[in-house]
C-alpha cells in the first residue's frame, strides 16, 4: 500500500487565484519593498498589499516581518494590527475584522492536504476572525476556523475548531475557559 506519491501531486490551475507570474512578483516585492521597509511605513505596506489585491481597511498596522502568501485572498478591517513574524498562509480566504489585534509569531493556515489519497491533493478553507478579537503570541489557527467577536486566544494556543464570541480561550486545542469581561471606565477616576 502506498500512502502518498508526491510525484503525482499537482496544484489545480486556479488554486492560487492569480497567475504564477503575479505570485512570483508578489513574493519578490514582499521580500524587498515590503520586508525591508522601516517599521513606521505602515501606509507603504498597506499600499503594496492593496496593489496586489488585498482588501485593507483604514489605520491597519502590519509589521514588515509579516509573511503573506497570496494577498489577494486577505481582507483586514479597520484599525486592526498584525504583529512581527506572523505568517498569513492564505491559500484560502482570510477575513480579519475591525479592531483585531494579532500579536507576534501568529500562524494562520488555510491550507492542507488530503492524506487519504496517494495524490496528496491540496485544499483550502477560509479563516474568519471577527471584530475585536485578540490573538496573542505564538498562536496557530487552522483552516475552516471562525473566531467569534471579542474573543481572546491565549499565548501558544492551537485553534483547531471554531471558538464562540466573548470568551477567553486557551490550550491545545484551544477551548473557552471563561467569559471576556469589560470594565466601564467612563466614570472612573484614576489617581
């Protein structure tokens, strides 16, 4: 019995969403103009991503060390952050809402392989991170996951299944451990 025959593996012609030339051009731009830009040039990086088809909202802050496979499959809402050394493995669509904080070394992985067939077929499923989430350091999020509004995912957690809104989630696999509580500081006086 043969489990996988990688010489028979092929990438479907429409899988990338753009031509091989556009893909290679993006990877060159990402390795140079994007990655070598000073940290403060957030507007420059937003411009480059939009040039390659990403839908980037207002006031989005993306660090130059972030790696994005296919920017045309990325949507980021207003006022969101993507920290240092994140990997946005966007073989499928990635939708990040408004006011989302993605910390450092976060890995969003929309792709995988069908291990039950020798041709090791490639697939992708979207990731959705709803508004006002905080994805803390070293979190891995797999394909097909939705993280509900306002949820926090704790450091070094692995998200293998969708998570509900308004929770604090941790672990491998990440699970809700308590509600996210907000404190009204509107009338609080700090000394």
